[in-house]
C-alpha cells in the first residue's frame, strides 16, 4: 500500500530477511512441527489456515515493494521493461504458491461454510496482490501496451474481488477502510486509463462500466459507517461517468453484435500462471441495468461539484483521505501519462 499512498516505508529491507513458511504443507499433528511454523499456519484445527496467512503474504509483498522502489520501477520512464515483467511474474507466483484454501482462482472452498473467515481472507489476499500489480504497471501505461492491459484487467479483478468480499461480510464490517479504499482506487485508475487511452475492446469496457457502477452501489450502502466511502463517493461517480462515456464512444466506433448477456471469463493476468476459473455472467448494459444496488444517475461530471465537496471535507477534517487526496491521486495518474507522451515527443 505504500506505493498506492506514496508514503515512505517504515521498515528497511535489510531488516526483513526471515524465511517464512508461506508454502508449507499442513501437518497431520501439531506436535511434530517446530513451534513457529505451527503458529504460522494452524488455528484450532490444523487443517485450516489461520488469518496469519494474510500477514505472511503481505510481508512477502512488502519485500517486492522495497525492490520496486529501489529499482525505481514505480516511476515513469523506466528503461528496462523486463524488470516490470519479472516483478509481475514473481508477484503472481506468490499467490500461486498459497495453500489452495486461500488461493484465487480455483480455491478449495470445502471449508467456507464451516469457517466464514476463509472467503473474506481469500479476497483480502487477492485484492492485496492485484492492487500491487496495478500499482506496479500504472506508471508505465503510456509507454507499454502490456502495462495498459494489465492495469485494466487488474483493476477489474479488484472490483470483482471487492464485490465477493462484500457479499461475505455483515454490516458490522462496513467501517473497514478497505471496503472503500480499494474500490475507489481501482475506479479512479480504470477511469483515467480508459479515458486517456481509448480501447477497442467493447466487452472489457462494458465489464468495467458494470463493475464501477456496482462499486458505487457498495460505497452508498456503507457511507453511513465508513468515512472514506463518504469522502470518495463523488469522485467515484465522476469516474464511473468517465468510464461510461469511454464505453459509449468505443461502442459507436467498434460496433459488436448485441445479446441479452455476456460472459466474462477470468483468466488471470498470465495464461501460463493462472488457468481459467469461474465464469461471471452479466446482463447487457442499459438504462435499466440492475446490479442489485440502486441505479446512480446523478454522477458528478464537473469539477465544481468536486471542489465544493473538497472544501466541506477540508473544513471538517473528517478523514485523511478526503476528496482533495483522491483528486490529487487522479491528477498524478494523468500527469504520469502526459509526462511520458512529452518525453517521447522530445
């Protein structure tokens, strides 16, 4: 998350040299294991992974963040693009090596009903990994088509994961900042990329429109309990309108046969890393489209409304991630793309 927030790291890479039991087999008996390993993966039932698995993976991801920043791979203009490709592959490998119970896609769901924490844990892990992938590729979307495609697929995958997570929680969890942060982040990045770099993939754009509209629905449902949702909901609506406009333009320029539904097959971000998983069938986009949440036609489409919201948030100081933070974040994405275009012209 330090890349997403643009904040300094509090731990030095040289202090993080512990070899973690991230890919250990589950033991038949806890007595036969070393205590630290047992503590890492066992709960009251040694066959079920504990919530510490999330901490283990985020530790591994933080190591990648150290490397990304050291190599300046989080900045536009990186000359050796193989660095991005290698880090991309290594991040996906970390997810692939997780226990099947908490790995996505193709998870072992046999324990989900008995242990409701597992589906939530699985989606938190997935969102963390794909948020890092999106952050890794975002500065390079202007120069590399592969990064552009990865950002779109990763952002869409994050929103789908956040919807699955939302369906696995109760109202008591609405205040969790991740319920808003990851959705707002993905919506802003997706909208900025599709508006800056028009895509001919009408189906993908349609999926993004649906996912961003669904994200707004989640934010509206939790905004009473979640300060970050209240702060980001207007810019999320504005971003959704941007995505919808991009979709409509692409649909006019690249007409495709319409049908009552389309099927989005999630294949991961590398065909040789992840195999096909579940299929998500979504209805055809239209004015009466029903995501299960209310339709939000009052999307904010001008900066005046955003600025008005920004002023009220600054006066109240309700949250550190107010509308000014998200507006600045969106502008930084645009600036990265513009700077790369300017450098290429020169």
